[in-house]
C-alpha cells in the first residue's frame, strides 16, 4: 500500500498510518515470510524463473578476453626480463627497479582481470548446461540453509534476493517480489496469521 514498515528495534514492525501507528509482531511476520519464501523456492514457477534467468545469462556470454590478457602478461614478463638484464649492467639500478615495480603492479592487475575473465567464461558455460533438476536441487539446498540459520543471517540472505515485501493491512495479505535477474512476484500472495 506504499507504507514502509520498519523494525522498532524490538518485537514489532511498525508503520505510521495517518495519525496512528500500526505494529505487527516481528517474529510472526518473519516466520510467515520465511515459510512463504521456502515454499516459493520449491515451486515450479520459481524454478522456471531461475532457469530462464540462467539461460539468459549464458546467452549473454562475455567476450573471451583471456588470450589478450595472457599476451599482455607475456609482454610484461619480457619487459621485466630485459630490465633485469639492463639493471645488471648499470651502476645505479634504482630507475630500473622502479620500472620493474610499476610493471609488477600492472601484472598483478592483469592477473586479477584474467582470473575474473576465466571465472566469467566458466560460469557462462555452466549456466548454459544447467537443467531444471539442477536448479531445483540448488534451491532445495538454499531452503535447507535458510531454515538452519539464525534470524539475523536469514534477513541478510533474503535481502539480496527479495526486492520488496508488500503488506496489505485490510486483507492481511503479503506479496513478495523476488529479484532473480528479473522481477518475479510470489505466485500467490499469502495471509500471515496476524491478529485483526
């Protein structure tokens, strides 16, 4: 309804509604949300959305930059070798040492880029071969993890995957909007067991 509920630091979520304040038991709403998220994550709609997102990401495979990055690393290695030989011939090798230090910093940066590029390509390959059963298994493991964590950890984990939770006061209905690369609304809202 557009009203933002906030934890009051205690046992309730609260929202200012006009001149009054509405409070909802935090533990009950969090339990209801966790139950709904767990059920949603096991649903075919959720599994299909995750699979579709994975396939889209695989189709948007990154350009393979690994050969270019490896060539840059080889060029730096050759420069460092040449500078080392030059440094051995000089009386004052300080300028050569500074140049080598700069090249080593550049090498470290390129090595990081290469690692990211390789991981990105590998992820893209994996996403391209992922099946519905793989997604279902992954989500089942995620649900098991959620159900065994402390409430603070669960809130943190869910914040990365839930775009918004909308509570309708009149009907005590809660809708969860997930962020799975695309917005996916909870297949059906749910009604937490709250006092009228």
